[in-house]
């Protein structure tokens, strides 16, 4: 039985409001059910409901409908249909994926990539006549398969998509940060702990940092400051109800910073107390170069190429990554890459919001067609 607006409003939105036309909402829900099958929505979303979930369904429906018009789009649809409910129904993926909350499986990494490829390919298909998924691309006696290619101004543009927040490297760092931040459970309710890491610490060094944090936070004389040579700098301070203390970064660092915070507030005899442990570590620009190097091998040597970097699962991604990538788009570096699109999507309030930054290579082997650039920077 097709979805009706009253059913969606009652059972999925739970009476909430969103910034979509009613007709578009109903069509999107029905498209998901038609393309994925009548039981797929209940399997994928289980008992999760509310405006955030409804927006996910709406955006997915719009993407799937467009994918149907793309050559071999059914293969990508099948991958999304298979991976999405498998992870969530088994309880391995929370409804809102937080990078610090779990160690994603290979299947979840594959799903995150597939969904982003689908959304971006659908965007180009809505504006340009021809999109092909995973085309055959001969390079040096090998057949490569870029994520997709787009025809524009009688030129094929090859596109690769990457989601760095789901990489094993990023997850290992989050695991370290979370492990140190757990010291918050063992410190006094009226303490703030700030840790700045200089490097990826070993198990022995992590244990040393944790013990030092507990020792410093337990001291009645505050503030405290300690440096562990070449490993970390630690600060502790009393909790201040009116103004939480802030410290300048322990390292003058222009590279991206990954952070993890544990925070708790408690009311005691009418007085608000709290505790906080904040752990930060710089992320080197070597990672950006590795991404560009690996993905550029999938791009054509005879046609323009675009790399899309989705930083939705990277803290402060859109603030940090554009400059990180820009440094690598030099006149004599990475010239096979015609441009890089950095995106960050989130469901905020009543709709999905996608922010982006487009970086054009100053001296590419093959420049991007102007119409393609305009579609790339257009609203999703």
C-alpha cells in the first residue's frame, strides 16, 4: 500500500516539521519502497523514527530515483540495499554514525563510500546528460575503475570519491584519544584536564599520560602543568562555574587537529560542578597526500579528473581540510587532478545541509570544463 502524507507525518515524523514539499516527501518514501522492496525500510531503520530519520529516507529516495536513470545504477542500488540494513539490523552501526563511537567494519566503510558515490553521481546526473558508474579505464596495461565519469562539453570527466573519516588510520587515532579521555571517569567532579599529544603514543606512553592526568587532577594546588618530553603536554585546572579555562595550543600547529572530549556536569547542594577531559592530537598533511596519490591513480591520463573528499565524519573537517588539500595542488604537483571538491553533510533542523569547498588545480594537465565546474559548485 503506497505511503500517504498522514501516515508519514504520524509514523515517521512523529508530528515534527521539515523543509520539504509534501508531494516530494510522499514520492521519496514511495520510491524507496518501490526500489528497495516493501520490507526494506522497516529492516533498515527498525524502530528509529523522527525528523532526522525521515530526512534520511527522503534524501535516499531522491538519490535512488536518479540512480535508476544511470547506466549500471542498479548495481550500486543493490549494494546500498544489501549493506545498509545488514549493519543496522545487527546493531553494529548507530543511527547517527559518530567516528569515535565504534570501529567500523569493512562493510560499513564500503556502505559509506557507496552512499556518497550514489549521492554525488545523482547530483551530476540531474544537471548533465550522461553519467557512467565504474567505467573501464585502461591505464598502463591495467584496467582501472573510477567511481564514475561525467560527460560535459563533449569531454569525459573522471571522478573518485573518498571518505577519510572512515579510514582505519582515523579510527585508530580516535581510539587512542577516547582511551585517554576516559580518565574523566576517575577524576574529581571539579576538575578540567587538557591533553595535547605531540605524536601517536605507544601503550606505555598512554598509560603514563593517564596516570599523570589523575595525579595532577587530584592535587589540591591548581592549576597544574606538565610536559612529557616529545609525547604530550598536560594541563589541569579547577572547574570554574562562570568561565571554563582555555589554553593556547601546546604545539604551534597549522595541521588539522583531531579531538575527543568527555564532559559531565553535576548539581550538588545548589552549586553546579563539572568535569571535563579534552584530548587533542595534530593530524599531519601526509594523509592528504596519500589520499591524493592513491585516488589520482584511478583518474584518466587523457581526460580531466575530480576527487571528492567527504569530511562529514571528520571533526572540523571543512575548516581544516581545504588548506590541507590546497598545499598539495601546486603547479608541479598532482597535475592529473584537475580539481578537488571537499564536502560536509549534516542533518540540521528540518533538512539536510551540505557545505562544500571547491579547489581548482592551478596548472592541471587537463582543465575541467566550465559547465562542469558550475555544476560542481551548485547547491546539492
